[in-house]
């Protein structure tokens, strides 16, 4: 199969079976169990997913990086990131894959509801500067042919934004697809509201710096060329 769907999972035994089962028709499914204390890995395996278990918790981006390296090593052409909590719409996956088939480097989901203030702030900033409307959406698709020179999915705990920012700042084409998310049951992976906001603020700060440095470098390069 040319497509792999990567699902970072931490203690998601309540939803992982349904999520995996709903995605198998669209490509290979890899669950990266990020040090769960429940039977997430066992349930995901029985549901039909390939499973990699991190002995230590690497965090959301660390788990995605494991999937990214797995996808490149096994020569997949497309990688789709997907959440384990059941909020994202599996029916949208074919639209993401079809968009990649049109020689697009990156496809990003735009959620119908962005829940946190930090996410909304970074979304406004990225939309104004890059035309990127929902950088923290967990559903993204990558054409791995454009990622061969990029060694890591993440370099600063970006909460899933580093690789997409790198591709967009490099000038590669990207598309956005509107998706409708469901409500989550239980505590989000990022923790309670204040904890989550702090993680998001850190990620958006480093993301804004990455964007600013890239744009400044581009301007200086253009100026020297003149």
C-alpha cells in the first residue's frame, strides 16, 4: 500500500479499536503507543493495525516522528496523521489522499471548531502570513516525496506543526480541507485547559520564530540577489 495512517496513542483503549477499524480500508495503519499504561497496543493490534510501542513517553511529536521515520524507511508515498481519540472524521481520509495525488506536498484539515485561545491566535497569525488556517489540526497528509531531505518530523515540540511549516516555508504547494470533528470523551491528550494552553503557547512561540527567521532569511537573500 502506498499510504500509511499514523496514529499517536496514549491510553486510548476506549477508542482505538473503532478508530483503527474505520481506517483500514484507506491504507496501512500504524499506531504508535507512546508508553500507555492500558492495553491500547494490544487492542490496536487485534483491530488490524501495525503497532510500535515506545518504552518511554516521547510526547505527541515524538510519537509522530516514530511514524514519520517508519513511513520513510518502508518507502510509503503518503503519510496521514490521525488522532486516536475518535474526534476526527475517517470519511475525510480519501479526500486527503486524492489531494496528494495531484502532486500536492501537504494537505491540512480545517476543523469546524477550534477549541483553545492559543490555537485561534496562531491560526490567525499563520493565515495572515502563510494562508494556513488551522495549523494545530491533528489531521494532515504529507506527500513523502517532498520530505526526503527533512530528517525529523519535529524539532521543538511543535504539536504537529513543524513539518507542515517547513514544507510551506520551502514554497511547496498545499491544500486545505474542511472537516467536522466530534466531541471528545475524557481528558485530552494535552491535559487540562491551562496545561494545554501552556503547551500550545510554547509551540506557537517557536513556530512564529521559525516563520519569522525564514521570511527574514528570504528577504535578505532576495536583497543580496538584487
